[in-house]
């Protein structure tokens, strides 16, 4: 059926009315010619290649893609004093509790603190060989907690593998099959794909090994909240549970990404999947192959974006750079003299606009490397050399501040905050505690919460609500549209720019 005939009567009428006017006279429709239309620029025209036949690519790469079976120990609560968990809170004179303390779950008399038997489960993912001697790549979350790893090739052969190393921050892992045979392997693409390029995903979704899907690169540089180093490719090739760790190929049969995550309300494919780029994967895997771990450069600062409000509160002309929220003690940043409020602009001449970009650049250096950092402080640009350290394995969280509901609070109307000094609120340390946040206020819009502690306002340390009010008024007199607060939350320190209400 022609497209025109599929249109509704109303739509057909509207389409025709766009080309000529119709005058009805005596039942005869007479067209009235319109004046010449204005000339327009030529529309976009692209000589697009024909849709690719993926069969040759799939035939070449499929033997290199494998299923990864992971045996994991199921952690369970063991018997304590011979008691199952359901009976531990029963009174001591309860007959069931007395029975299990004496005989246990199996009804056989035994000693106390009997351990529960080990139980195991199995999960599955995907992977791919990157060398003929048996090295293969998968996701860290596929092998996490695994005690045994089995590789199943496309032709059904099974091999035991050992874990060479894994990296939780990048979600990558390296396995090794020790067999005296040459495996078919694939290589990484030297260039990142452009948005709109074809990608082919091969993997083991829902245990269906050797499954092939195709789509395009939907976006690059995606931050999905998985970690500070997020830089995912977004693809619309069908990716489901079990595809994790599998490769995404270009039409040349080169790996452009490692499928790692999806967004889905149901857990199945909805056309939004994320792959770790080849450039990131190559570097991480090289480190894992060398010594089983990834070492990254470390500066030792808490950082945050420079928002429009923050730029305005500091008198900056733009939002370039990354703001230092806090310098941690005993770190390279502290040794180099960095202070809270500094705006880091460049590292070795490379611009770093935003926390993610700064973190990626710093992590790209090896520990003990000296880098030159350009930063903004107190209205001028400065430079300093910093010798990077190594990221510590564990960082302690700060305690959540307590709050005294009966504290003598003062309301700072322009911010929408009810405040109390730390001393009056019964909180250790210095600063001003947020007792409550007025709904629909500027502070509420910036996600400030009860219990947060304000330590500085507009670069000046504060210890009482009156200090806060004074600095807010000073910022208003200077014509600022926002005032910058330095705030300690339960876990970190950050700067928040609060817009000032116009009292006029």
C-alpha cells in the first residue's frame, strides 16, 4: 500500500495544504498558484556505504570469544554454639534452643561452635583471548569471589584458568589458561570508534554461548556512576546478563570495548549498554599482566566540579578546572602546598576540567612521577611540581556528626538554614552545624542536610551562626550572586555555592 494511502484523511489534507491552496467553486477544486518559495541552502547529503555483512567478521573472531564459568563459595551464617540463626534470640529456657545447643541441626550430639559445611554456587560471564598462549580478558565483577575458573570455547572445549589479577576500579580482570596449544586471539583497536559506527557484541548471554548481536556506538565518555574513572562507550547492540566481560568489535574485527554494564528496568536489554574502551583496557591489562595489580598515581585531594555558582562566588570568568575541596594529610598534595579552594587547571600542560578528567589524568601516571600542576589561587595562576604517590588501599570514613535538637539555633534567612555552633550542638571539632534546612530554600536545592558542618564561608573560617551571617552579608555587599560554603558531610568535604536571594 502506498505510504500516502496509509495516512489519515486529516493528515492527507494538511500535507496537501502545505503545497497549494484550494478554492471550491461549483463543486470544482481550482488550484491557486503560490508565489515562488525562497531559496534555501542545500540539505545534508552523505554518500553512505552499504550496510555491512558481518558474517566474515563473526567467523573470524568467534573462536576467540569464550564463556567464563566461575565457582564461588556461598557465604552463610554458621552455627554459633550449635544454634541455627533463627533460634539465637530465643530465651535460654526455650526447649528448641536447649535441643540445638546440645545436639545441633543434625540431631547428633557434638561440641559447641560447630562450623556449617561449605556451599558453592556458579556464575557465568564472557571473555576473550588476547594472546595465543592463553591470556584472556573479562570483567572483575565476573570473577569476584571466585575459587575456580573454567573457560568454555566456542567449540565446546573446557579449560581450567587461573586469575592473574583484577582491578575493581576499572572492572577488568586477566585470566590465564595454561595449555600447550595456540588459541585464536583478537587485538584491540588503535583508535576509538566514532558515534554512529557499527559494533558487534559476541558473548554468553543467559548461558547461550557464542551469541552475536550488532548495533552502533550511541555515545562516548559516559559516566554511569560506577567509579571515578568512568569513561564508557554507550552501545545499542543487544547486551544481557552473561555478556559481561565479552568484547565489542568494530567491522575490522578489532576490540573497541569490553561489555560491562546495562541500564534496564527489567534486567534485560533495552538498547542501552556500556563498554570499557579499548584504550583503557589495554593499559589496565598490561599492568595486571606485569605484576597482577594496577598502580595509579595519587595526588591526595578531595575534588569537585567548578559550577557556575562556584565560579560566580569566587569571581571567576568561567567554570574551567577542578576544585580542591580538601587536602588530605600526609599526601603529595599537602607536601606541594595545595589548599582547599584551589582550582587545578592543568597537569603537565593538559587541561583538566572536572573531577573525572583530573582523576583519569593523575591515575595515568605511575607513582613517584613528578608532574607540573597549574592552579588558580586568590585571583592569580600559579604552578608547582608534585611527586605523585600511590593510592592507599583503604581510606577511613569520617564519623557522622551528632546533633542536639535543643541547641540554641540561629536562622540565616538568605540561605534557608537553621544553624548552631558545633560546641552548642555537642559536636566535636570546629564549625557551624546545620540543625535544619528550610524546604524549597536555596540550601535545600543544593542538597544540604541536617548534621552537615559548615567550616568556611567565602573562604573565611566560621565557628558561630553569626560568623556565617556576617560573611553572607559581606558577599552580598560585594555584589556576589552566590556565597561559597565549605561543608563537612558524613564522608567527605565539599564546596557548595548557595545563590543569594535578592532582597530588593
